[in-house]
């Protein structure tokens, strides 16, 4: 969490009459943390829900409404009193007090950041619940769940190449929006970008979710040096995890984006512990052949319809992925460049498949 956010958080705690109980319910104004940065256009305000409302919306968190489970907790499908269908993320409280503080911090960061941001490729925060020790985040409901489920057989819906390109472009635009700093006047690193954090609408529009680990870059700087590595194995930027450098940059998200591109291309997991030691990490599996057209054919997801792609579009896509996962961050493209290149890939693939001039 940025220093300004931490300072504001502590200041508000010290001023509150219930400062000995940081879990006690607070009003909406409490969560809009003052980070002393340029103000951004906010929505009308995130709704504040009670525990009873969350229970009613999810039928007391019934198994029938369970959508999935992540590091933060379980996610349930819910219906608000207004009739709106939503996704309710229920925070699980860690047993260790130090970990409780980290989880609370993630919760507050996500509420604060998503209350400020608005983009078609970022998931919308409908509201939250901070009732006693209970914490919930309420999002817009995404009919097709997360990307990983579609790539690894959990979902019965198989994505063709055009749908995968659409998802990649949407995710690229969402990250570019965060990196541009246009919303808050300062760039944001997502820090936990991965396929499970890319949600899909009924039309396969991609929306980035889970901002609990997001980091606002220090003012006037493009790099943040840290010894505390946060995120998910398989997506880590080598420069970020390096003991020698420990550099968190916007390019750390670009590396993770490159890993997601490889997932879209191959249908494989970023990290698969069921494989042998040398085949567990996707980047290491395929990085050396991404620019070799003949070998590249062998790693294309066999579940993908051959009629939906051309080798020209596959080759361009793989080349972009290869540049995103380069070890040196300075050699990776920006997210704005990624978005432009993906638009070209989509054009090339659409033109060839529509005219029937395919080279597979």
C-alpha cells in the first residue's frame, strides 16, 4: 500500500472512537482514503451493504451459489434486493494477526482503487460490506467466469482463436489504462495479473479483477524497489523476484501479460505442478520455440478449432508474447504497444479467415 494511503489509514484510526477495533464497521467516507494525489472523477459512490443483505443475496452463502474460490476467499453468485445479479466475494480471515492486517489492507486498497477507476475492461465494484469482522466485495456478475476455467477444461465452452484474441486485446487495454495514470494522475501496477483475474462477460469481453495487491508507483518514479514479493508463481517478473534487483515496474505487469498470452496460445497452465520438474513453468516450456514457426505448431492448443486461426496470426501473436516475457524489462513492449499489435493480429486473422485464404 502506498505510503500516503497507510498514513491516511493510521490517521483515521487514531481519530476514531473505536480505534482499538479496526474491524468495526465504518461509513463509506472512511474507505475513501486520502492519498494526497490528484483527484479523479469518481462514480456516484459504491454501495455499502450489511451482513444480513449479503446473506439474503446469496441464500446464506449456499453451495448452489458458489462460483469459485481464490486466495481472498469464496465467491458467490448473489441477487440484490434491486434484482441485480452480482458476484459476492467473501473474505476469509487468516488465523495469524499479522496476516489479518495484510488482508484488511488488501480489502481497503481494492475498495479505494476500484472506487476511483472506470474502464470497460476493468470489473466494476458495485459495493462492499464491512460489518463487524465480516468483509465482502460486491462486483458486477460476469457470466463466463474467469479465463483459466475456459482454457483448462473446467468450462464446457471452448474458445476459438478470435475469442482468445478479443480477450487478449481487452486485457491489454485494461492494463494500459492502469499504466497510463490518466485516472489518478499516477500509474498503477496491478501486481497480480493472471488468467484467473481476467473475467469474461456473456460476449467474452475481458475485465481485469482483484486489485488487492495493486501498487501506485511513487510519484515521479517508474520503479519501486522491494524485498517483499507479492503475486502468483508462474507470472513473476524475474527482475521483481531477483534478490539483486527487486524491481517492481510497469513492465512487471507486461511480463505477466506475456504469460497469459502463452496460456491463450497453448491452453496450458502458467504453473502446472503435475508436470515433471522441467515442464512445470509454461514460459520455460515454450519460450525457446516462440519464434520458430514449424515448432510453434506443436504447442498450439489442440482444443482450438483449426478453422478459427491462421499461422500468420499465430506467429505474430507468439512473437509478441516472446517479447513480453524477456528477462530484461527494458526490452519488453509497453501495454499500449501490446494493444496496437493485437489489433493488427486480429485484423490479419479476420481478413484471412473471412476470405478463406488460410495457411494452417
